[in-house]
C-alpha cells in the first residue's frame, strides 16, 4: 500500500525529542499532541488522530517490529477501571505540574529539572531559558517530563507486550474515546456503555 | 465469492486505537465513530492479522455463525 504523508509523522516525534534536548522551550510544541486529538474528537467525533496522525504510536509500531516480544498484554491493561484510573492519575500529575508553573509565575524560583516517572528529578542545567519569563520555562520543564514519562512507559510496554500497547492505556486515547462515546450516546443513544458490545462484533451482512 | 469459514470478532473492551485497520488486507475492519472497531463480515476472510497485532488483545478469530 502506498504510504501517505501522515505515515511519516513519527519523524515529528523524533524531532520533538531532539529539539527539546537542544532547547527545553520546544517542549511547548507538545501541546499540539494534547490539543489536536481533543479537537478531532470534539469536533469530528472520531479517533482519527490515533489512527492516522499519532507520531508516537507510529514510532512505537516501527520500533516494535524489532524490539517487541509481541506478547498479549495482561487483561487489566484494557479494563475500564485501569484506563480511567490511569487517566485520572495522569491528570492529577499534570495538575501538579501546572501548580508548579503557577508558583513560579507568582515568584517561586525556577527549578531546572525534568521529572521522569513522577519521581526521578533529572538535572537539566544546560538549558538556556533566560530569554523567556521563568513560568514559561517552568512549564516547558514540566511538560517535557510528562512527555518523557509517557514515552518511557510506552517503550516499556512496547518491549514487554505488543508494539502499540501504549495505545491501550494512553490517557489521550482514553479521553478521546470517552468523548466519542458521549457524542455517540447523545446523537443516537448508540454505542456507549453496555450497548458497546453490539458495536465491535461482526454484525454486518455475510456472517 | 464464497465466504470464509472464520472471521474476526472484536471484544467489548476495544480501545478504538485503529491499529487493526492498518493491517487488514481487505479493509474489512474499521473504527466506527471513535468508539470501537467493527468488522464487515462480508469482507473479512478471517486471516487473523488484526488479532495478532491488536495491542489490547480483544480481537478473536471465530467460526462464522458463532460470532456474538
């Protein structure tokens, strides 16, 4: 099958990491990875971002060809409580990151560290952030940490299970699917909740 | 064309990631409205590529007629 331009968006993911290493302020570009899927779900009512445009998913798929065990993931990973629980946890940590940004905005000193996996503080002293207000830099440090944490988790589950295992519990994927379910319910009382079993099964003609 | 004996069936816990769509040689599976993947029984030949790649492991290959 002929490749389309969006099949190369994994390069954008690599570029994001490279630019962020060169200058932490490029971490702000990661906001695109947050806002675009939400807009696609809210306006378009689809998960087209996940299917087509997610550079991280593509990268995990490519790396997984060589590095993944291709083992089925544990069942809890796809369970609703885990996915929504992880989304809630991620949002709380995101909120704490925003709180840190607010504190710097109100006069607290800038902390030049990138937090990995919510615990490990990586020193990032080489970053040149004098050209912007401290809170802008603080958000960049925090956001780069969020992106790095999710990437590390994605790589770990890619290696342990199937290449795109991250997609199963990706907070953005969970959130956009939730939005689509709500939209679907609103439109025709269709595929959300209990009635979802009728949506996935092979129920069309020819069975 | 005669239908295959087996076909893919998507479980309730589909996360609608769309990974299955990319590997289906017959374009028989697609994510509907961002909610869950759905199989077109008329197109599916039960090759199992989607089941093998599904990151959530929610696709099963079943005998035609037993799909629920």
